[in-house]
């Protein structure tokens, strides 16, 4: 059997794939666009009805045969459908690719149907959503069996079986339960895979009889019924035997298979095992498999406009047409201020030559790097950042010199210089904490300032960068943690063979009674030090990044006197005991510092907190306060439950309160309300497509106006403090309204007519734009509400 | 456990307002004792009387302003917009950096618990009025608008003292009573127990069923203002049912009846506890709030009487 032959096969019909296919069609080359789902642009298709789609980043021009502008889902899909017909794009839906073999010029693509295709070039634009898992039982494709839920209000008075005990399944079941009979089926014995808030709601719904559940239950088959009342018979194996449930509809939410494994099976390499790592690509989006190109989210570009631009460009590159990348003009402007640089390629060259850290990057990665970075041309004496600022961008020095002033342990200032070709600011970046020193331009200099997200992305996607960064940063960590005056040669000796180690929350660094293996420099996260007292574990101290633990046993030559546990995701550098002892022997100044720290520790042990306070600390750590920088606590022994904190928060922030006083846990009269803690490494920042979540110099984590309302941050926040809300015109009550008690009182959300207005993520910004500070604290009449950092409460609890 | 935090309402800033008002009262008392007006009799019409009157009136306005402040804590409208904008273009980035450098020089003034300070002052100044205004009257009372204003003031202040008392003592009790539960949660559990008891009692004689049904239908949580404030229901059917079950237990002891009776008894007992907790919660919250419904309207009434008092004294001239 002859298999069909195409010049270009494009896999995945998201924005990137569609744009590539349209460009190929416009050129009149033989092409085929393959889509596994039953629709093109499946992800956008499954956005909720009327959802506004944004077109970030605004500065980037769109270059594609297809059009795209911010608008609602329906409009965008409609336009694309028209354009597909107009360009006569050759596409096929419901075609899942299972394998790609061969090489440039002769690829064989195998489909799930068993069919095989030939292609000279392949463009992979499959995104990162992965293929939705199906039930894999007979009847999985029946018409009333669905794998997503767009609008729960669409269904009324139906009997619906929801399969899947994860968040998606539970959320769907809850949303449907109001107006339908819902049976939630879970393969496992308990609903342990969903978020606590969902779990609580589910349990409440179950006790109220709104949802029925079946646990330890496996789907066997689904039959179509030819009767009036029910269309489906859902058959499952329960612990009691087979059960048939007649229903109108089955909704299965079983997650998706991440595409990485599939992509790797095509021969594409990823630089490391981190889940955020993206395949290494050439400037022309070509992967390590010649002829196989990757664009869009899979290549690390999650925004629609970027993907569409790349779809266009990749076709031009395949055809050998020179195209100026869409970001060229934008980048040219960035380099405009740099003396003696006239073009982007010159700038990129300078970057590569003067910053060895960036040398392992491809030109494509460098361009991406520059897109987010800013070039600062600074005169001598200019302050770049101050000690104790909460900024976490990373600086590379292209030209000139920079002086870093840090405060030594004895209060004296220590200054060291950093030359061109070096970098600084990595400590703030890695620790997520305040700057440990002040940086000042000591000559006229040219710097590249890179925001946290781009830098982290770089570290995950290019292993060479991480290694190079570690070489320098380990020494700096040691220097700043222990002794700022330690000579370079001793530093070299100390860090030889030292490797960064990572710990999850609750992991033990070392146990009381262990043999001392070395000194632990905490470069990220925080730990608690505890000891067994009368058979109970008592927390003695909380130690944050930028400090070290483990010196007690080293100095005293005894086994470990306490247990050290990670209080938040922690990264430490372990210095070998032998090396530390050697260096201590040779350097009296370091010896003195470690000794004084030892004595301090011995003294503070005498004031160990009571077991009651220790319980309170444990409770707070359990609430995730360990990774917070500033958390709102309420002393319930004083809180008169007037909710003035919420009301005034809403008043200060356009009518939406960013805190929920009543929710949250309480222990020993200390209540942790649902409110942002401004984590050291904010979970919400992890996956924000337009990079709209930032941390200000004072430490507040806030969401800026370019939020596209995707809801990723809401999902990623383990503390449930982010809401999606419609931004409305909000009028404050005038003084007369207050006196007369008229005008709308603001409170929680949901009072405003939302309609189809775009929703954006809303969270506490610690009132950073309001002089006087957080209104929740200021509005508390009895002083019950207060904000604290973990270091503070260790002090207070004692 | 107040160790986590600064001072309470009364101790705020090391008794700053206690000290200030004590000084004020001391001055007033000394002046009253030393300065004997011409006629030999002190009252509102002497210069000292006028002075005390004016001071007290100002204090009253200040106290009332607390009600406004409480609802208007939103901070200054001056917003540092620039800093929040995302620095995207180079120009904007430069601007933002400049701005950043400027603002970081300003140390952030965290005025802390602002409303707490207001309330602390409110409490002490309010209490000081008892002394100041009494001196202002020169202890002349009669059946007139002046004494009416004085009496109203005393009522406002006493309701305030009640409020202070509940504010200081009840929050702790609320937490102890509710732990991590919410009222809705308790009500849900109570409904479940009712359901359970109802089905369990079906096989038993009518006497028991009526008892259980009565406990289910007639137990009231909340109810009238008086019931809310007392945290009790007279002849609470659940309590009666628990007592009755003990007697009935001896009566119905055939076959599996004892077991069912035991189950019912334990369910009712659990329910009684929950009902008590729910009522306590409502009682505490009601007491925490109810006084405000006197304090504020009486305050307004005082304002009116005060206006009449001030206007009328002009006719004495």
C-alpha cells in the first residue's frame, strides 16, 4: 500500500500549528495538518463559553497568515475557521500521531488508526496539554460520553456519572450537583488526590445527599440504551460486585498524558529531567532531529501570539526564505542605548562574548532571554539595588565594574568588586529573600537585567548555565553565610566537591545523635531546629536562607545535638566536615565567627520555648507559614469577629476582598485566615503565561494589569488565596453615605453582575500602593490582626 | 495567649491614652477644687464651666467620629501608580527604575494598627467624660434638657463599658466554644443526628417517637432576641428528651429495644451538646453585637439633646 506523501506535516492544530499550516497553504506547498481531537484549536475550543482571550505580549507584532486579536473565544474560532477555508488548508481531525521515524526528507508518521504518512519535514506544535486520557473501555466514544465540561448550567435534571476523583472530576461533580443527580466514581479508596477545599466541599455535598459516590470502582463498559429515560448504561466493578447505573451522560476527567514521553520517543532530547525543561532548538526552531521542527508551548513559548509568529516563521525557514524574526525591531530598540552596537546580531554576539554564563545558549534562547531582559546603561555611582530590597532579577555585566557591599556578621561592611563577564544578584534570585548586599556601579557600566522567571526558565532548559552559575554562586553563598573576608583560595578549597542538595517540606537534613557530616549552608528555603525534650519534639529555632546549620557538632566534636528539618522546599550546600575543620584551623577570623555563633546557640537553647509554643510553631509550619515572607495572622482571643478587615480590604481594592477571615485554621487562639502569605518562592508565579505576577522591592507579590485571566495561579496556589474576579467600576462610599448608612456595603465577591466581562486574577498585594500599609491590619479595632514573617514569630513565641 | 503580639486595647502604646486622659481629669479636678467663682457656686455658666463644656463637646465629636473612621479605613488615595506598572518597553523600564529608586529611599511608614489606636483613645476619652461633664454640671441636676443630656451621656458610656467588657472577654470564649467548627457545620451535624434518631426510633412505641419528634421539631437555636442573648430555650425539648430517655429505658427492655434505646440516648446526648454549643455561639455573638444597637442610637440621641442644651443656654444670656 502506498502511503500518502507531503512536503510538510504539521502536528497539532493550536495557534502555532494553524498558523504554520495557513502559511504553507498560502505558499501552495503540499502539506497536512493533523489534530488528535475532534476540532481544530481544541484547547481554545474548550475554553468556557464567551471567555475573553487576550493577546499578550502587547509589544510583539503579530506575523501570521491567520489573524488574531484579543476577543471572545467564539469570535476567534469563527475567524480561524473562515481562514482555514479561505487558504484551503489541508487538515484532518481525530488523527492521533503515535510514532515518527526516519529523517529529514523522509519521515514516516504513524497514526493511531494504523495509517502511515510520508513527509519531508515535520513541524511539532502539540503544546503541553497532552492527550486527554479516555476511559479505555468499550463505549468510551459514545456520543454522551464526554471528557470535558464547558458549561455545567447546560445540563438540568439529568443523571450524570462523573468519573475521576481528582480536582477536575470533583469540581465538575460539585458544579453539576445543584440541578442534576450526580454519581462520582473514584478508582481509589479515598478522594486524596484533590485539593483540601474541594475535598471539604465534596464531603459536605455527600453528607447533604447532593452527590453519591462510588469508591474503589473501575469502569467496565458503557452501553447505549434504546429507552426514553436513559441513553446510557454505565457498568462498573465495585467492591460489592458489578453495578449498572442507567444515566443520561458520563463525564470522565482522567487527566492528560504529558507529551514529553511521546516527543522523546521521536528522538528529541530534553536537556534535563525537570518538568519545566524544554527541548533545545536551533535558531530556526529545528530540534536535534534534523527536519523535525518544534514551535509553540512545547518549545517554551506559551502565548498564542508567539506561537502564531513561530508557525509562520518555521515554514519560511523550511523553505529557506530569510525572514527577520518578529521580535527584531523590539530587540533593536533594546540594544539602541549600548555604545558601539548597531544591530541585534552584534548585540547578541556581545552578550555571548562578554557573559560566559550565557555561552552555552543557542541564538534562539539568547533572543528569548533578551526579550524579557532590559539593558541598563548606568553612570558611575548609580545604585543598582539596595540591601534588604526584595528584588529578584539577575544582572549580567557586559561592560564596567560593580561593587557589592554586604554587611559582615560583626556589623562591618565588606565590599567586593565584580567585573565585566561576571554576574550578580543570583542570591536573591535563588533564595527568594531580601538582597544580602547593595550593588553600586563603580564605573560607567552596561548591565543586562533579567527578571526572575526568564532566568529560572533558562536554568531549567540549559544545563550548562546551571553548572556555570553554581561554580560561582556556591563560593558566594559560603562567603556571605560564614565569613565575608575569607580568601578566594580557601573558598575554592571549601566548595570542592560540594553539591547543592534539595529537600522537600518535612525532610530531615540530619537527626539528633547523627555523626556530624559537615556544615549546611541554606541557600534557599528555611529549616527548623528541634530536639526531643521529655519524649516530645520541641522546636528550638527557625533558620532561613543565607544562614548555616550544623556548626554545633563540628565545633564540639559531638554527635548532632538537634534535628534539622526543612520548613519549606529547601536547597542547601553541604561543606564536608574535614574541609571545614581545615579551614577553621587556618583562619582565626572564621573560627571566631563560628565560635561566637556556637555560644549564641548554646545560650538560646537555655531559653527553649515551652512545649505549648512548640506546638504552635508546628501548627503554623503545618499551615505553610514556613515559606511565607509576610503572613496575616489573627489573634482570636481579641478578634471581635466584626469582619472590618474584610470590609476595608474590599473598600481599598475595588470592592473585592482579598482575604477570607472565617476560612482557615485556628490553634491556641491563633487563626490563619485565607490570605496571601507572599511566599519566598511564590507558587502562583510558576506558570503565568504573560508573566504578570511580580514581587516588588518591598516584598509584595502582586498581579499586574497584563493578566490574561487563565487561572493558572489560582490552581497553583496551595493556600487558595487567589480568586478570579471581574474588574468593575467601584465607587467608594462618600462620608455622607457612611453617616447615613446608605450606599452599597462591599464585602465578598459575587455581588456584582459579572456577565461576560473578562475575569482577572485578584490577590492581596499587601496594599503596596496605599500609604500607611495593609488596611486589614489598620482596620482592626482591637489589634487582633497582625502581619508577620516566620522569623518574627519565632521571636514572639519564645 | 497574647504573647504573639503587641498590647491590648487598654494597654495600647503603654497606656498612652490612659495617661493622657488621667492628666486631663486631674487638671479638671484641681481646677474645680481651686477655682471658686465669684458667686461661690460652680456650674456650667462660670468660665471654668464653659471651658469644661467646650472641651467635653469636642471630645464627644471626636468620639462620634470613630464610627466614621471605622468604616473609612482605606488609606490615602495617593497611589504610587508607576511602580506597579510592568516595565515592558525600555522607556518605561527606565522610568520605573527611577521611580523605584526614589520610593525605596522613603522608608515605609507602617502606622500599624490605626483603628486600634482610635478605639483605645475612644475608650479612655469616653470614660473621662464622666468626670469632665460632672464637673461641668457643678452637680446641679433637675428635670430639664440639660440633665437629660447628662443622663443620656451616662447611658451611652455605660453601654460602652459593657461593650468594652465583652470585647475583651468574649473573643476567647468564642474560639474555645467553636474550635474549628462553624455554626453552619454544627447545624448540619444536628440535622444529621435528628435524621438518625428519627429513623432509629421508627420501630419503637409512639411514646418514644413523639418524644424524639418533639425534640426534632421544637428545639430552637437562635429564636427571639431574648433567647439569643440568654443562650437557652425554656424547657428545651432536647434536654427533656434526654432526661425522659433515662426513665423510658427501664420501660422498654424487650428484644432489641435496649440497644435501640441506648443508641437513641447517645444520639440525643450528642445533639444536646451540639445544641448547647450552637446556642453559646449565637449568644456570644449576639452579646458582642447587641450593645452597639444601644450605644450608637443613644449616641445620636445624646447629640440631639446636646444640641438642645447648647442652643438653650444662649437664652440664659
